[in-house]
């Protein structure tokens, strides 16, 4: 049997946007970072990752993730693969709207109560989100094993990271939220085409996040 292959996957969320502060569903709308408000969080994340070397970089193709990657990679010769599969959940008709606007809509309440099993009107379910994330992750693991990559960085979105945590860590649907310019470090082991998450931790580490 082939030896187990281990990969450290660091997945971070983009910095803060105006819609984050307004508590609007962004989904796949191409909303930029709110500057200069986003800078302190991005600086903290950049400093946390400053001494880490990554063998490969991946990024959602949306502007807020591209801007985040540019900031935390400033001064480093980084070349990333931009991949739409790393986008946020498609919230469909709810994008651009706030909880206050939606709270009395029975369809919205049904979606919330379904914990992702139901898709929002015009959007996608958690299973559909996982299908594209799983396809992306499978390719990352295969490429890493073929090329001897040991540490990979990806810049994505809150809902995508929450879904990764749900599938890899076993968190409940609403529990795996990470803040803007924060994320998770997954230690993944792959063997014989099967893989599992052996451990995970906060990024930045909790001692650095104050």
C-alpha cells in the first residue's frame, strides 16, 4: 500500500467589505473590499503568514478575494490559480438583502431552518456548494501528491470555509463561521485515493487574533 501523503491546507476568508458591515448577503456578487477599514485585519493575517512558504496558491476569482491575496502577498512572488469553485454560496434572490429585510419572509425562514439542505430561491444548496468544493479539493490533493507539495494557501469566502469545516471537522452548519481575514489550517492525510482531515486550527492562531 502506498504511504500516506500529508498536506497542510490553509484557507482564509477575504477582508471586510461594506456589505459585511451592513450584514448584506454578498454571495457571488462581486463586491470589493472596504478600504481602509479592511487593512488592519489584512495586516494581521499577512504578518501571521509572513514566515510561511506555500507550494501552491488558489483564490476565488471574485474581487474581494483577489484584493485580499494581493495584500497578504505583498512583496512575495506569488502566482495563484483563480478558481470560481472557491466562490461563496450562491444566495440567489437574497443577495444584496439584509436579515432585517428578509426575517418575515416564510421562504427565508424555511431556508434558515433547513440548515443548508434547502437552496435559497434562485441559489444553491449546501450540497451543491460542497460538490464544487469537493471537486476542487480533490484536484488540489492529487496535484499536491504528484508535485510533492506540502503546504497550500487558498483565499475564499465565509460560507465556503464554513462548509469545509462542516465536512472536514464535523461542525454543525451554522457553527463554523470565521471572521473576515481569518480562516482555518487543515491537516489532511491522503492514502489510496481516500483522504481525511486529521487536525485543524484557527488562522491566525488564537493568541495572535486579539
